[in-house]
């Protein structure tokens, strides 16, 4: 099984402990969602939308980008 790594570079304005902890939590959730997507059969992945992950506490724009990234990664 191949490994895909996506690195995000984000500017943090006035980073403090609370922001750092929130980012770490969102990063863990996003990684979990990405792994869930990659575990699905390829046919099911194409039907995914942010609504498929409404139970996850990540914004829909971020979720849609994660879905797109994983669809691209699975084509490699």
C-alpha cells in the first residue's frame, strides 16, 4: 500500500495555546476522515460530499477539500 502525505502551510496570527490545541484537534479529525475515505471502495468515494461527514466537527469547505485531496491521492 502506498502512502500519500499532504502538507498544509498555514499562517497563524497571534498563535496562542488555545489556537494551537484547536488546530491539533482539527488536524487529527481531518487525518481520521482522510483515512476513512481511503478505506472505502473507489466506487463509493466518488459519491462522497461534506454531507456524508456531517457528524464530524469540520467545516464543509475543509471537508470538501479533504475529499478532493483523497480522490486525487487514490488515483496515483
